[in-house]
C-alpha cells in the first residue's frame, strides 16, 4: 500500500538522520573539527550584521550585478576570517587563543565605540549617496 511504502521511507530517512547525528556527535566528542566547520558554515555571520550590510548594499543604487558581487564578497570575506582562525587554531592553538582573548577584551571594552563607528560609516555613506543623486 501507499501508506506502507511512505512509512518505510520515513523510517529509512529517520534512520539515516539518526546515524548522521550519532556520527556527528561521536566526531565532536573525539575532537574532530569538521563538525564545528559545518556548524560554522550553517550559522554564518550574525544576522543583524548581515541585515545591516544587505540593507546598505541594496539601497546603494548600484547595478544588480554589483550588488550581488558585493554581497558574495562580503560573505566570502567573513567566512575567510573564520577559516583563518580555525586554521590558526590547528597550527598554534595556544597562541591563537591568547590573541583571540586579547581581541575579545579589546572589543568588549570598546563595543559602544565600534557600534558608533559602524553607524557613522553607514550614515556618511547614505549622505554621500543622497548628495550624489542631485
């Protein structure tokens, strides 16, 4: 019957997903970095920053190909930074952790200034675009 076949398909799919989850969990427990890599790719950059960047790109008035190219380059750049950190961690874990701790401390101490600079750059960009449209 159709119901029997669909139940078997669902059962097989559930079994395959279960095996994948078990394999990922075992890899994570054994210290394999591929799980973190996949999770990092799936999560991507912070959604609020992506929205801010995409809003800036989309309101730029540039040609659609320029907008798409800029968006792709932004994502590649963000993921490139993450990959550099991961590779650095593989090569020199202690030094990478020390640098990241210093960077985090610096960023936390200056987070309001960092946000202000981001909004300043976006504001100046919008004003310049507005002046240029006259």
